[in-house]
C-alpha cells in the first residue's frame, strides 16, 4: 500500500472531486498523532485492493460501509498553518443559543423507566441516548474539522461521506479495539463529569459504571481466548468541559485470533449499550425511540495485519440538503443514576462538540 504525502490544497481538490462524483471518502486523525489520512473509493477503478479499507458499521449492524482505497494520502498537520482566527473564534454555540437544546420531557421519562428496570434487576447498566436536530444557514465543514483537530488532540477526529448516508463528523475519545498480529489493545471508557462544575469529583456512580465496562471486557477476553491480560491504571481523560474515566486493557494472544470474530463478539460494549448485553440492547431497540444510525457504531482503518476501530461518539450527521445538523449523545444509567444529572450529561456532551462547530 502506497502512502503519499500531499498538501492541503490538493487534498481539498480531491475531496471536492469525490463529493461531486458521489464517491465515498474519509478524512481522519488518530489520537496524539500528527497525520491526517485520506481514504477514498473510486467508482471507475475495477481493481480494488481488497485488504485496505476504512470500515464503518452502524449500531444495529445492518449498515456496513467499506471505503476501499488504492492509495492512502496523508498530510502532516505540523505543516498546516491554522488560521489564528480559527483558533480564537469564540464558540459558535453561544451564537446559536441554548434554545436548541430543547427540554426533552420524553427523554427524562425514558431515563426514569430505565432506572425502574434496573431497580427490578432487569439489567445492571444501560446507555441511553438522544438526538438533537439543529437547522443551519451556512455551516463550514472544513473549518469545523480543523477546529476539532486543534481542540481534541487526544481524540479520533473524523469526517466521512457516503452518497447514501451523507456527511458525518466527530471527535471520539473511545478506542474499541486495536489489533495487530497477536496483540490487542482496548480501553474501558465510561463515567463522565463536567469539569466546569465538579473539579475531579468522581462519585460511586461513575466508578460503578466504569467497573462494569472493565469487567465485561476482561471477562470476555479470558473466557474466549488464551493469552496474557494486563489492566492498566485508571486515568482521567480531559476533553474540554468534560472528563472521563479511562482504563487501558492489553491482551497478548497465544495464537493469532480472528479480528472480525473479536469485533463481532465484543461489540456492543457496556460503554454504549449496557449490561447484560442482550437485555439492554432489547430495551434500547424497544424504547429509545429513534434510530441511532452510525452513532455508537464503530469505524476505523483495516488492513491485512491491523484493525483499529473507534466508537462513533461525539458526532454529528450533516444533512446538506435539508440544512440540518443531527447531534447525538448518551449516558450510562445505573442504580445510582439521577435523572436530572443524566439529562445534563447528554446536554454537556452535545455542547462540548457543538461548541467547536463553525457557522457564519
Ligand atoms: C454514549 C456516550 O458516551 C459513552 C462513552 C463515554 C462515557 C459515557 C458515560 O459516562 O456515560 C458513555 O458510556 C456518548 O458520548 O454519547
């Protein structure tokens, strides 16, 4: 596979060409790296290198997109001169006004119902979510992408387009799996606080919901695979106005596993679905009341020996034709949850990403 460095002007030319040809593409930057990669499909080319692609899966597993690429282009972000204006522009969110975060009576009712189910021992944890639709006049995808890169160096920044599903943009803090040969890396990421209100005040609730994810992942690995498990120290991941608990988990397999089989079985984890899996998934499908689509799905680059997938969180779907942005956020509900606080958590997560979106 060829890696080709290009400059930003040529990259934008390529993107525009792809878009007008209705061809899929993705731009992404991995956490803590300085490169933006560009994968794109070509409708014309008959020979596709089947081993290199960007995989995108929806939450319900029904929609799978593979962006096969014959060349991988990249740009070095150290060579991009970000405009000062972009960095210092105050949050567009302030202009858009809080009125868009419509009070959702229905969502609070759903949270209450989930807590009732937990109290009746139906499940231990469930991650519920909601969608917010915001109309726009002028939305700047390019500047927003750059702003996300600049604002969240510890996240997986992505912008992808597919003719059937439109544009999706986001800054996800959560690695699902990174597999290479006999090694697997993952994280348990769950438990959120607002850094504006509670400076490092982690309660029983966040610690509990985080523990459920660690237990789920480690039990899964030990049950199905032989190898050496190592659980790292729990850290705090800061993302602007919110912070999460994050625990790295590594596994060395004695025998090279099938990565697709791992994906199939580990997903969806209790950081986006719940525990036990089947019961929480059924509840989501029955009561959440909207289609999550690619939100809480997974995505990332795959080749012959590597699979590096992230969960699609802190993301938005941009409907260019309708001039509407769909934003998504959820939170983990446990026995210790408080309805108003869970509601506020989804609001904070939405504000956190939306505040980086650039309009007029
Ligand atoms: C489901 C989301 O977050 C998950 C990932 C990290 C922390 C979470 C939490 O604290 O609830 C969620 O499990 C979301 O951001 O929409």
